[in-house]
């Protein structure tokens, strides 16, 4: 009951796709790389998700109800690190060799996959970059994971806050336009955290791999997705956060200007800071579906 999308088929070739569908290279049992629960490709619809780095291609398996079959661009170091962490957890040693990575339950190398060069499409605005000013450091985006109650429903949430003002690319202005850049892309300024965003943002998504947070993806000008924000190292999330994602296959992304929330050690304090930001009209939000795994 394996599902191979057209874009995955294009990357791995018709022969390998046909072998997968025939069961030659597909595992009967796997750990879903989205929710981490066991899966059975013989009894339940299963998606093939191809992670592609600069030199490495890794095929992962997930419940079709969690994520669709697709190609997901991932930073090469993160891709190798994710495979290495799986291998070490199962008693493997060392890092996989570049292109292709070796097999692990829930992720395996594509036989015959060429050692090709591939780079992610360029990231479009908004860019995590501060207004140009000699002697200043570029702003970076800080991301905090937490559970947020909207009414009586707990949602997995990401709170994004830059370390400094974000200017509109090419403007040369010192004005912080972080929120306006996001509203240009469909995010909404919210007045209350109690109400979840109504509809998912087109083309935006949250990338989790091997149960860890890897990136926030946005639509690419060349088609597909590109990383808007990417973790330097995959971020560990709590079991409760992962469970909330697994239940709904979506994440609320909140965004605030620099200096609005800061580091909050507890979820109740984070919620209070979000409520204050909403009250001051400086909280933007969007519902992002889960992408990849």
C-alpha cells in the first residue's frame, strides 16, 4: 500500500519507483518518521518521502495520514546528522558516507541513486536580515516550541522572534518590517491567542524529520518549497508537542518583532507574553501544515 508521488518518481527514476511499489525495496514494517509510531506498508497506506541534500538522498517512510509522498530539500549536514542519529540509536557506528546514505528503519538509501549535486531554491523574502548599518550584526530568527491552548484545544506552536529589526530586502531602511513582510505572505495579525488561525497558509509548512524540528518551509519561486528558517542542529521537541502535531498534522506559527517576548522558561510564561503581544497588536500568526516527516 505504498504511495510514490510523481516528484519522488522523477527523482529516483521509474525503475526504482516500480521496484518500491512491487515491494522489492520497501520495508514491511517501519517507524513513521513523522509521528514515530510503527507502520505497516502491507496493511496501511504508506508515503515515500525523499530527503535530498547536496550529495545525499535518503528515502523515508511515513503513514499516509501523517504526510503525503513528496521530495523535501534538506541541508546536507542535517540530513547526514539525522541518519547518523538513527543508526547510533540502533547500534550503528560512524556517519554514513555521502551519497547515498545507508539504510535505517524508516529511512533507507535509494539503490542506484546518482551522486548528483543539488541545491535548494533561493529563499524568498522575508529574509532574516537586519537593516544595513556598518558595525551591526545581521539579525537571526529565534524559534521557541511550546503548546498553546486555543479555547480548550492544545496546539503545537512555534514562536519566531528575530534578534533585531528586519528590513524589507533592498529597501535600505532602518524600519522594522518583520510583521509586514509576513502579512504580505498571508500571516494575520491576531488580537487573541484563544482563537486558532482558520486556514493553513498556502505553500508554508513545518518540516520534522526523525521526530525532530528541522525547518520552516515557504513556497519557492521555482516551485516546491525552500527553507525560510532552518535549524543549525535539529531541535528536540517534547513528547506532548510531538503528540499534538501527530493529532492535527499542523502547527501554529506565531511571530513577533524583536524584543517582544524574549526567552521564557515555562509555557505559562510564554502564553502570558503571547497574550501581551496580541493586546499590543504585534502578534502575527498562521497555521502551517506538517511537511516531510
